[in-house]
C-alpha cells in the first residue's frame, strides 16, 4: 500500500527456482564438472557434481534464481538430481 501511495518501490527478494538435472549412473558416482544450460537466463553454467550424489538430492546455486526487484537480492537455483537407469535395466524392469 505504501508503494502505491508514495510511488517508491520497496526492495523485494527474488524467488527460488527449482529445475531438474539428469545424470548417468557414472556421472553420479564419479562427480565432477557438468555443463548445464539455464534457459530462463540464457546462460551456460558449469555445475560441480559431488561424487556419490544420490537421486533426489538437490544442488543449490546461490543467486541464480529469479532476479530481485527494487534492489532486492536474487533467489537461488535448486537442481534436483535424477539418475537415469541404463537402457537394458529399464527394459528388464518393464517386463518384470
């Protein structure tokens, strides 16, 4: 309401963003750098994957969420990890 009366925009922090990261079992086990393209900001990132990461864990990238307004700080980007099953395992599970 104060913003409407005075016309001054108060600082508002940006929202956090949740996205998904799909890894092979080898990438999840070994970890290391992973190239990721953040479409919302048209930005290429190199994400450090910790060795032994498990499905469902999240990687936080501070300040890469939605931009803040009026001088507010940006939100964070959270990448939820999914580990792809090998093709033969997926086919085997389908017929089990």
